[in-house]
């Protein structure tokens, strides 16, 4: 397979020859082709993630043969999936011009220590909802202890506080939230029966 755009590179970490073609296929030195992305309504959906040794290939992909920067072939993904419980009721924040609903979400991971004992670690995530419709629904229904599934993107920000200290924040910007709490699912089912929708 010849690279359509004559843009081929060698991944020295694994010895793979990487070819970038117009349909974003990759061929390794063994001769197999892998689809990296499939287009769905103009949005790239990941099908395969290259091994870590090929990260340099992804960064080099943004350069033309003459070294000029170009993002013509570069694809990137920022996607977060979280399943956990709400730490406190969702709150309305922001301003009238830029309303936002925020809440904290706890997730836990379980691992086995060197002594054979099981231990768990809890991570707290700050979630912000700007999306109209979803924002109002979450503000009205999300309560402390609810079990939810959140999909969104991660955002890093930085600001200066009153003491002139640089403060870094990490926020999950939610695109969709599914409430998996039995109470909420039961209420939705009853509402569906009553309205027929």
C-alpha cells in the first residue's frame, strides 16, 4: 500500500512502518491494515488506539514534508466517562448570561496491596453542566447520593486568587448525564406510564 499523501514514517520503538492515507488507515510492517477512525456524521469515532511507541508518529503527523505545521491529518480525542455517586446536591452557579450547574462526583478504585489486603481509593471530580436542557434537568433532579453515569470532556484552567497565587483547576464539562438511581428510574417509569411517553 502506497501512502496516498506520500507522508510515511517509521516508528522506531516497534519497527512499524506507519502510512497515513486519505481514509486514515494504518499499515504495519507485517502487512495488516487497521482503521484508526471512522467518520460518523462528520465526527471521528476511534476504532483502534496505537501502542504508546507510536505517539511520536501522531505528533509528527501535524508536520508536512517540508516541516510546515498542518493539522490536516491530525485527529485528537478528549473524552471522559465517569460512573459514581453525587457528593452533594447539584447547585446553580454562574450568571444570568452564563448559567452553569455544578456538582461533585465520587469514583472509587479497588486494588490489592503487596500484603494481600484489599484497599480502595476515592477520587473526587468537579462536574460542570452548561448544556441547555440538561442543565435544568440536572439542577432539578440530581441529589446527594445519586448514582450517575457522566460523559464529557476534561478542562484545565488557571487563575490568580486574591493573594496573587496561581491556582489550577480541573473540571469535567458534561455532555450527557444518566441518573441510574433506583428512585429516579422508578419516577421516570411512573411518569412514562401516566403520560404515555
